[in-house]
């Protein structure tokens, strides 16, 4: 097994993996001023962005949950990798060939995720190549009948799984992958005489994560004598968690961020049809209903928040199953700050069939003719009743009232109650509003439980013991200078003892800076990374990260002036403490019995008093 990755290679991976680019593959980042970026945190659910990225220092920090680190830490946490696996993954993307302490250039053999990713990459290439084979004519015909040619298939990576029992197994064994790896990755399953291919005689769609790595497959049945399901997906594996993946998101994420729109369709061919028709924001779930984890993923990609709304558009069939899907979407809707819509083709055609029958423009028109989700669900509910009779209208009202009552926004709830009155033809708005209010307990209690759950998240561990204490605040601000702009402090900071910092976390950071050689040893943009690496604990490393990312509070002053004031204030406090200690010693000392000691200490006291006067003047107004 290869040994430890060389430090210089780790540094090169960091250098060639810009944190803004890597983080930007997982969530939408926007300018936060001062060269910093911000977005919705991928590590906890939030409505307003508190996740900050500082490209100049290669660090990130969430002011909401306290997660922070560098580009390697981010990949570790997002992909659940070891330190070495994260480096290897970034190195592969950055074109860095890693060297290991025990010699050789071969990657570690114990990185399970990296091995499974490589196996899936090889499997995707295998399937794609087999699509051109003679026995794949049925697959090519399937695509052609739906308006897709081989160029389209190549763009989306569509392939063909041969009908043989061990075609892929033999191929991947020849590439050095073990049977256990193929089974763990969901590419093979146990047969009576050993592993056999999981997918046989099917059209294959590679499912990729946000960075473009293949992590699973969706497979469509092609042969009538195949007794398996119409669509078969990769099972849950260390790579593939279907509740957290959206097919096509790797292709759609840039347009989703630019247009602030996501279109949710039901199948792989629907995603293809939408993208080819000019709706490049289309994605689909992978063998599961749209759920909470999908919601979180979309919110990060759209940086969805109440004051900057994006559009989420669901496309459903017009049948009963489609209406049930819309009701499930309604249950998720109020997790979005976005405006949520439903686009339903009157004749029930899905985007793939719509494009085939009516052309690309019809797909674009379908998305453009979207209806508000609340309206769609309410109308779908009341359409089940006979609105021509009083009894039918009252039954429809009672069925739709809980839907309206479930709308959390009070103003919007009242407006939809008025619309419901109009759609039912009752023409008594107060009566409808009263009926809705009677139903408002149940659904709104559910919302209350959701809010309570959100409130139960542990509060982030802040670095300050008392945020209202001006001395503690000055310590924190001074440490930010020491981490972000050490050159502005000079030797006066390095001469400050650890005891000058009253908050223990601050004192720990001060000790770390001293251990690293003081601010005089700062070496440009790598200073914060170096401090993180030398930190004695994860807690101190987290503090360094936050200090490196949190903006300075300059209050209109220049950096040098503000830094000098902070430094002088803390020195003044430290000298005051030393003066008090020295005076206590003098009080205990008899000047008659020990005149030399007394005079020496008195001289020290005079010197300290003079230093304190200088610091006080500097804090008040000296440059």
C-alpha cells in the first residue's frame, strides 16, 4: 500500500483547486463584497445565505452552523471522504500526479469511494461503446423513435448493457477491479456461480453527482421477455443515495443559477428532450419521489431565499398519478422561498412525447404556461366534485379548505380563499374564509412542528464568551488582523503575551500564532492555511477559519489606523493588569528592609505607567 502523500503535493493540490470553483460545483455563490462570496450552506438548512467563501485565503466558513475549512475539508465533508481520498479526488481533477512517502506514483488502494468512482467511470465508457454494437440496434431504435440520434446519446452518455450475464464483470475484472468492489458499487450482484451483471439488455443512463462523477445508472427495459421492472436503478451504495441525487443536475446547474429556474420532470428522456428543446434547467429524480433532500439540493443550486425568488416548475402528467405527484410537491413547496409552479400538458403528453409530436417550441411553451402550484392543487381538488349543485360545492369547499389553510403566508392564504370562493361560485367570501379558518389548525400545526425542529438545531459555537464585552470584541477583531492582514500589526502584536487575551479561545489562537513564528513569519495567502494545519485541535482550527473569513469591522477607518487602535487598547489593558500586580508587590515589600528590590520595582512601575500613557494616546488618536 502506498504511504503518506507528500506535503508539497498536498500544497500543489490546494493551489490548483480554487475553492470558489470547487464549492461552486455544489451550490450557487454570489458576490459578498471585498472579494468574498456567499451562498446557502450545504451543511444545514437555512433561508438566508450565511455560508462565506474567501478565495484569497482558500477558506470557507458558515456563520450559521460553524462549519469551516479549506477546499480539502469541504470535499471531505460533502462526499464523506477521508483526508487522503479527498486529496486524490481533487488531484485527479487538477491534473496533479501525487507522490507518496514510501515511493511510487500509484494512488492508495484503500480509498473505497475513489475506487468505486473509477469503476463507474469505466462502466459508463463500456456501456457507451456498446451502444454502437450490432446487438444494441434495439436500443438505438428506442432512442430514434423518441427523437434522439447518436450525437444526442453521446452528449448525455447513454449506453447499452449487453444481454450477456458477465459482460461488464469480465470487462471490469480486466481493468483491475475486484468482485467485491463491483457488488458494493451496485454494478454486479451475486449469482449462483459468482457475480453477474446487474443490468442486462437495457438502455443505460449514467447518473452523475454535482461534480460530474458517475455514481450510478438508470436502466430502461428493451426486451419483451425481460420480466424485470420497466426502469431499474442502481441500488443504495456508498456512492448512490437516490434521495439526494437529481439526474441532469451536473449539466443543468450553471443555467439553473443563471436563469434562477429549475424544471422538474419525471424521466431521463424527459430531461434529454427539455435540454435539446431549449429548456436546459430540467432535472429528474432517480427512482424515487421528489423529497426533502431534493429540496435542499435545489435551494443550494438556486441560492433560493425570500428576497431573491427563483422558480421551481414541476411537470406532471394530467392523470390522477400526476395530480398525486403535485400534491406531494405541495407538501414540499413551503420549504422553498421560491415561487413553485406546475406545468401540465392538456393532452397528457410528457416533455419527450411532446417534443416528438409537436416540436421543440411546444416544450418551451409548456414550461412558459406554468400555473402556480397552490392554484393547481386547489383546482385539482375541487374538480372532483359536482360544482353544479349546492351539495357538490360545499363538499368541494370542505375538501379544498385544508389546502388553503395549509398556506403559511397569511396574506396569500386570504387571497387564495377569495379565489376559492370565486372558483366555486359561492360568492360569499366571508363564509369561505370562515370555513378555511376552521381548518387552519391541522396543517399549520405541522408547519409549527417544522419551525420547532429548525429551532432545535444546536447553536453555533462562537469564539466570544460575552459578545457584549468590548474587550472581548477587540480581542476578536485584533486576531482577525493577525490572521488576515498580519503585516499591519508589526512586532507589537508578537510581543503581546498570551495572557493579554481574556477569552480562552482567543488565547489559544494567540498561542498558535506564536508557535508558528508570530505574524512576522506570515507568508502571504498561505498563512491562514498554515495556522489551520498547525492548530492543536479541531476547535482552534475552526476558530482560525472563521477569523480568516469574517470581514473586518473597519468603521470607515484605514486598516493600519484601526489595527493600531485595537493593538493599543489591548496593550493598555495588559499594562494596566501588570501595573496592578506590581503595585500589589510593592505594597507587600518593606522599603526600609529591602530598599534595592523596592527601588527596582518602583522603577519598573514608572516605566509601565509611561508605556500605558503611550498606548492610551495611540489608541485615542496617534497614526
